[in-house]
C-alpha cells in the first residue's frame, strides 16, 4: 500500500477521531480510504450520467447540438 501525505484541518481531524472513537472505523486510515473510494464512485457515476445525457441529446437532436 502506498502512503499518501495529506493535510487536513484540525476540525476534520477531530471529526475523524470522533467517528473512529465511536467505532464506525478501526482507524483514521480506514475512514480516509473509504471516503476516497466513495468519492471515486460518485465521480464515476457523474461522468457516466453526463455521457448518457450527451448520448441522449445527440440521439434526439443530432450532431449539431454536441
């Protein structure tokens, strides 16, 4: 596994520590990995949605609207 340094605000660190303390995650590293995976899934879904909308628009109106 690669280490990726990141700077977080004190507020984010406190909130992450609280979530870990409550037992939602075993560590801050696990929490951050899950957050990054979630963000990647969201971005991929948004890209797919945009591509589908573009295809539908092209299908309805042809090339000139691209």
